[in-house]
C-alpha cells in the first residue's frame, strides 16, 4: 500500500508529510492560528481559565475538522466537516472580542487574529463550495 505524501517546501523545508491534508494551505493557516491562540491564552491567568480554554479548544477543533473533512467521502460529508470547522472559526470571534475587552489581548493582536480568522473562514467557504484543495507551495 502506497503512502500519500506531500512536501511542504513553502511552509517547512525538508519535512515530508504523511497525510495529504497536512499540505493544505487552509490546514497550515489553521495550525498557525491555533498556535497563536494557545500562546496568547497561556498568558491570561487563572481568573480567565474558561475563556482561555474555550479559545484553545476552538483553535484545536478547527484543525481537527479540516483534517477530518479532507479524509471524508462522499463530497457532502467533506462539506459538512468544513462547515463545522467554519462554525468553530465563528465561535472564536466573540471569545477573542471578550478577551480584548478584558484587556487580555492587545488591539494589534486582536485585529491580526481577526483578519487571519476571516481569511480562514473564506478558505473554508471555498472548500465547502468545492474549491480545489492544493498543497501549500503549489499556487494559492
């Protein structure tokens, strides 16, 4: 049995990925956002544990749903998984705003994350509409 591998030359040189979804631009952006959120939430402190935890979990779930969607068949099941991932993106937005209002997130970071979340949302809509799934570094 052959293993499907995708090389991420534009993202991480020299790393061979075992699963095709790991090379998707949408997945790589989701990972970046999840890492940013996780690092940001770690600094919230004990009084904001629930907010930090919800933000982290949302970021992780987006990555999981994209991976699941890429492996689903028929196409309707892929769309459903990408739709769920987009739902998690939308759930993060108000949590991020609450963190900003509590002065837990600097305005610049808040705006940057919102822009990345908007881009991610648009990419997921494209996948839901049947957009091409290209590995990172191969166009897009």
